[in-house]
C-alpha cells in the first residue's frame, strides 16, 4: 500500500539523515580529540621544560649556598687572623715601649 511505502521511505530517509549526523558528529569528535591530544602534548612539553628549569635553578641555589658558606668560613678565618695580628701588634708595641723605658732608664743611670 501507498501509505506503508511512504512510511518506509520516510524511515529510510530518517536513517540516512541520522547516519550522516552520527558520521559528522564522530568526525568532529575525532577532530576535537586530536586537537585536545595535541594541546596536551604541548602542555606536557612546556611542563617538562619548566621542570628542567626548576631543577637547574635548585641545583644553582645549592651551589650558591655552598659558595656562600665557604666564603663565610673564609671571612671568619680572616677576622681571626686580623684579631691575632692586632693582638701581636699591641704586644710588640707594649714591648717596644717597655724596652724604650728600660733603655732610657739605663742611659739616665749612666749619666
């Protein structure tokens, strides 16, 4: 019957439209997935680059801390040397003054 044929034709057309829509949706979804995968890969590359920079910075900080500690040790040693030198100068000056006094006393007693 004609009515039954029209229903079958309408159903067939609806299936074709649905198949086309599903195919287009699947193609668009695949394209979005590929774009998302590309963006994810780029983000991972940037993350790895940043991570490498952080690791390098942490290593450099460690090196600078070691250098700083070594220099502080050198400064402390130099301060101790300076303190010893000043004490020696003071001692030598006191000795010179004492010897000068003794020499003056001896010269005066000889007169």
